[in-house]
C-alpha cells in the first residue's frame, strides 16, 4: 500500500481491511525494495477479555487483577488502560461522576494487569 510522507519521521498510510484477528509486522520502504526491519507490529482487532482474576474485589480499591484474553498489544508508551463496568449496571463511575478507568500494564499478548479503583 502507498503512503504519504508527512515529515522526516512520519508516514501516513491507510490500514487495509483484514478479515481475521492477528498481530502483523509493519515495515516501510522508500524505494520499493529495501524494507525496515524494526519488529514493529500492528494489531488487527480489538482486545477481548476472557477472564479476570480475582472475581471479587474490594470496594475500597487497590485489588491487583490479572486480565486474560487476546488482542493485547504493547503500545510502548504506557497508554494501556482498563475500564470497569458491570453486566447489570453498565459503566461504573468513580470519584463522583467519572468513568472508572485505571492504568494497566502489558504482560504479553494474552495478559494485562491492573488495579481496581475505589
């Protein structure tokens, strides 16, 4: 696919449609022959949670949780978050009226860790 050079450090491309969940390498060429080999990847699906342990957490917050699933990708810049909701009430709110969103840590493509909020 072709891209547009935006600057000496940025290229803009349209991601092609991909029909199955996968994490694929992304490499760039400026001459059509010589490609980068930077081991950068792009995830072609949204993360999907299969299980969270422990199942019961404290209302006071601070419970360390392990989230298992697929589609977890290390963004490399620490911008992974977890959002809390319930099956019956939907999105939970913390600290008055803001969504319960906590920082999370990438472990591997099937695991992230996070901590519950009060």
